[in-house]
C-alpha cells in the first residue's frame, strides 16, 4: 500500500527560556547533545529513517545558530532537487499572517497557505527539544487507517511532572480527555509534542479559532486546537513505550546525559538500524586520552583531549581537560577547556567556556551549575552548586 503524501513540520522557533544560558544566543534545537549532536538531529533523523523526505523547519529565535547546521538537509538525505528540506522564516508583509509566531498553533496558522498549496494527505508536526527515535511513517499509516483528525503520540511520565505537558485521558486508542499544562494533572499520560494531523479539517478549524481569537491571536496547539478535536471525538493516541526524554530544562538536559553513560544506555545514538545523523565537522581527528589521564563511564567526542580525570561525564568535540583537572558528572560542550587543578562537578559548560586553573565549578550534591557560551571562570574562583555564570541578571 502506498503511503499517504506526507509533510513534516518541525517547530524550531521557540526561545527555549527554560534552558537558560544554553539558549541565550542560540535556538533550542541548536543546543549540543552528547558531545557530538544537536537536538534537531533527532526529528530530522526520524524523518530520514522513516522515508519522509518533505520536511519544513519553522525557525524564528536566533535562526543563524541553526541554519548552518542544517546544511541544506544533506546529512539526513533531505537535499533534493524537488521537495526535501525547506526552512521557513518569519516574514514582514501586509497580510494578516506576517510577523512573528506567538505559539505552536500560531506558527501552523501562519504557514497554512503554504501547507494547503503543498496539499499533503497527512501532516506530521513535531517539536525539536526531545531525545527519542520514532518511525513517523508508521505513525502516519496508523493515523490514516484510523480516519482521525489528529493522532497524538503519548508517553508515560512521572505524574508530578505531567503538568508541564498536555495531559491525556485515553481508552481503547481514543483520546477522551485533554488538559494543557494543568495545575492538577490527572495521571501521567501526556502528549509528547509529536502529532499526525489530517490537514483539511485541522487547518479549517485553525481558521475558525483564529477568527474567534481576534486580535489576541492563537497560542499553542494545546490551548484551543487539540481540546476542540478531542471534544469532537476526532482524536486518537499512539502509545510510545520507547525511550523519550524532554530535555527542555537544565536539570532534564543534565539527567538525560547521565542516562547515556551506563553500560547499556537506553538509546544508542549509533544504532546501525536507526543512527542519529548529524552535520559533523570533518576536520576533527580522534580524541586523545594522554598518559596519566583517568576516564570512566564517559563519552569523549572527536578532537577532545583528556589529560586529567573524567568520571561519568560527556566531553564534547574539541574540549580539553588538562592534567590535574577533575571533571565529574558534568557535560562539557564542544570547545570547553578545564585548566590544570580545576574541579568541575555536576555542571554544564557551554561551547568555548574556559575554567581557570584551580577554579571550582559546582559541588558533589545540589543543583546543576551552568556556565554560559564562551564565558570564563578566573583562576581560583569558586562557583557553588546551582550557580549561573555569567549572572543573567547582570
């Protein structure tokens, strides 16, 4: 059976404020992950392996930080003469759809004319701030067969954390209830920001909602569109029991990296059957672990140099840990440098950060410390648990 003509829309324009300094100068989907990848690599790789080649990326906040990485879609086999990767930017004009997106539903509405012109039979809409491997093609097949207006991919999370998401009540595959970011979530089944839509009725409903909203405009999909589809009995779920982590907060980002460091990690970024593809620099040689270094339960990226002690940490591309330095339970993004005698513990160091000799960042217990893009911590200085450097309020 031929697959329905499918368009994938990756919503990559949010400011990502919950990642704090990590998204101060970059788009959230451009944030590095596991020392070698970017967050947007996950949905793009899922598209590639699912055989879906028409992929549009909606950009807005700090787009230049992401555009270079996308490389016309080549790393994901999306550089096509016809179709393939298309980047959508906010536009200025004289029509009502010009301007900046105010949320995920607003982004969909502003690009609705382009989607109608493309005329897909199925529309897959995803965010780019989670770590997972999912066959979008199988999702589309299931959605078309069910004759629904929306199929929500759902996952179980800790009920105490469910209030961050759209909380779902489902029975027999049908979604019976939906509450967007409720104060008192009923259970831990949530929509994980991957949706398959039937374009015609959904875009028509968006037009209706936009008219009702008037000057206030549309916000997120969960504010109006999804509840209306659920109330009409047109929503189904696709229960996902694989590894899925929303890494949109600093603690979640750090915790997900820690999960990768065990002997049997819950997701293999180099799985031959479903590798997570990326636009990788070609000039990086192999990592170097020098005489006297100690490294255990860690990931060390290409071009990195380790002469000190690294324990349960991620050392990104080209990062350096000098002799006498100690890095524990931390994430070093590409190009970070930890000088001799420094101690970095339960911390995240952004790209190009330099930690001076004998400085201390973080502590064995407590909240995660974070040092922002290209910042320096002077020799001998101490940043406690939970510190943010530079101080975002300064």
